[in-house]
């Protein structure tokens, strides 16, 4: 810009440099003198103008250089700041990449650990499943044996082939060892080898009572031990309560509750030593007096109610009545637990037989071995 300005100033005509080409007549010397003086003034003015222009151009150049230096300094500062920011961002990127690699490695390690644990648990579960299936098979075999025992043998009429301890001495002498701890699996083998049902005691005609059979069918659909159902309510009123109704009312009630809860124990007197009696001898009876009837009878058995530790001597008739009630409750418990797999009619007739046993025992009929 300064260069263009100087070129323009040089092109401008100098003030006072004009000469008249046609001088006027009669005054030839004066114009020349005047022209010489005006020429000097115009040259000095031109020089001053040039010096001013030069000084202003130098000043402009200095200010421009200072401005450029400031701008350069600012640009350098900005570049340094950007360099620092780039360096910081590169460090952050490196840190993030390192953390990402560590996280990826930890995730893979955790995934492999979870897979190993899952495989270990799966192997343990499969092992437990195999063991459980083995136990189930064993329990099914035992249930089958119990069903066979329930079907072919009851407490009132036990199958002597399944219970060797009940056989006569002449038959038992040929058996090696003793059969008290025989497993149920051996009972299944013996029952399967026999493959025969027990013959009825006597030939008699039977006819199903429609009302009793309908009540039994309704109970069989959802078996329960609740006395409020019509089936058990009838049996309680007609059989259980009369069968367990003895002279000693208070003791009779305790016996009935123990029979219902399956906590009553009957044992022969000669097989155990006499316990410490916690109640009066009159209430417990004795070998020659029945605790339930209060009559002088030969008592070959005694009962214990729960874990009380008190023994009560009972006569054979009372024992037959208690045993008949226990047999009935045992059988309906087997039905409730699903251990009896028979036709409904066969189960009904077994219940009727057990009711008849309670009625006969109530009337005083009992087997001679009692």
C-alpha cells in the first residue's frame, strides 16, 4: 500500500511548474522572476509532502508489524494450548483404551468362570438326579412291598408267610438265624413267589349298601381324616366311639385320642420289666385288674399313651376292641397316603370287614389267642 501511495505521489504534477508558452507583450522579464520564486516554493511544499508521506508510511509500517507480531503471538499461544489439549486427549484415549482392554479381559475371565461354575453345578445336579432316581426306585420298591403287605396281611389277620416270627416253632426251627429285621424287598420276593390271595374265612353272601358305598366313594375322591365328612362321621358314631367306650370314661377318651393320632403302644406284659408308675395303681390296673373296665381280669398286655411313660394293664377283650379300632385307622391312613391300589369296591368291603371287627369286639367276641 505504501508503494502504491509513493507511485501516485510521483505521478501528481508539481505545483507551480507551469510555464506560459505564450508570454504577454510588454512584460517579458516580470513573469520569469515570478515564476522562479513560485517554483522554489512549490518544490519545498512538494518535499514536505513527500517527507510527510514517508513518515506516515513508516508509522503505518511499524503499526502493521506490531499488529502482525501480536497476531502471531496470539496464534502461537493458541497453537500451544491446542497442542496441550491434543496431548491431554491422547492421554485420555490411551487410558480409555487400557481400561477397555482390562474390562474386556475381566469380562472374558468372568464369563469363563461362570461357564466353569455352570458346568460344575450341572454335573453335580446330574449326579444328584441320578441318586434321586435311584432313591425313587428304591422307595417305589419299598412302597410296592408295603402295598403287598397291606393287601395280603393286616394286623387283625397277619400273613404268617410274610411274618416268620408268627409261625409255629416246628416250622421256624428250620430257618437259619432270625427274621426280625428282614427288609421289605424280601417280603416282595416272598409275596411274588406265592402269587396267591388269602382265601376268605367263610363263604357268605354280600350286597353293597348304596348309601354307604356312595359315602365311601365321595370320601375316596379326596381322602381325609377329618371327622366332619359323612363317611367318617357315620363310622365314628356307629363303630369307633362304641368300640372305644369303656367303663373308665376319662381313660377311654385318652385312648380314643391316642388311637386317632397313632400314638398308642400295646405290648405284652412279660416282654418288659415293670416301669415306674407315675399315677396311682388303681388307675393303671395290674396283672389281675383291667384299667379300662375296672374288672378283675388276667391282663396279658398293657398300653402306653404317647410318650407319657404311664402303662395301663388291659384285659384281652379290651385289647381286641383297641386292636380293631387301630386296624381300621391304619387301613384308612394307607388309603389316604395312596399305598392301597385296589378297586374301589374291594377297598369298600375291606372297610366293612374292619367295621364288623369293631362291632364284634364291642359285643365281646375276640380270638382265643388274645
